[in-house]
C-alpha cells in the first residue's frame, strides 16, 4: 500500500478532529490530537504542529495547554533537543471515556436528587428516576469495558 499524500493526511486529521469536536473536545485541541496521532514519530513540537495544521503558535499553545491539563498528552524533551515534544498518552481513548464516565455519574446523582425533590412518584420524579437508572447502567457498563480493555491491552 502506498503512503498517503499530505492532502489525504490533512483531510483525515480534519475529519478525526471533527469527530472529537462533536464529542466535546475543543476544536483546536482536537486538531492537535489528530495531527499528533498520525505523526510518524509519535511526537511533535509546537512549531511542527503549527506548520502541519497551518495555525499560529498561540493557537497551538492554548490547545497543548488544554490537552496537558486533562492528561491527554505528555510533554517531554528528547535527548539532544532543547524543544518540548508532545506525545499522545498511550491510553488516551480510554482516558477520554473515563472522563465521560465521570460525567455519567454526575448526571445520575443530579437526576436522583431531582427525583427526590419532585417526589419519586410524580411524573417528573419518574422521568428523573428513569434517567438516573439509565445513567447508572451505562456508567457501570462503561467502567467494566474500560477495565476489560486495559486487561486485554496492558501497557
């Protein structure tokens, strides 16, 4: 199979970033993740990201800062280099789903408190209880899926 062209790579990065952005990842951070994901070395400098994505250094800086804060990427210095290199965390997709799963837990507890507020036997209370039960169900399954994934794919 032949290597993809720069245009094909760019289209893929933008498509991948769009999927992440539709899932709640800030657009610029999603683009940075996409570019890093397809990097041949697995690491990129801020200058390489800016050039690859045709964006400014401040845009890269903001995206990298956000990705570092949520531990989706790491910063490292390669031997002999004075520049920071950024690398996507090996289990980044499991980490993303873990963060989503925490949100499900919050949705569940908020729905349960709403059901208690309105009365669990009221129409509103029943809807909120059903929502809470659904969130709890998904949360439990997601937690188990992430554990299973990590057990099957140890790092």
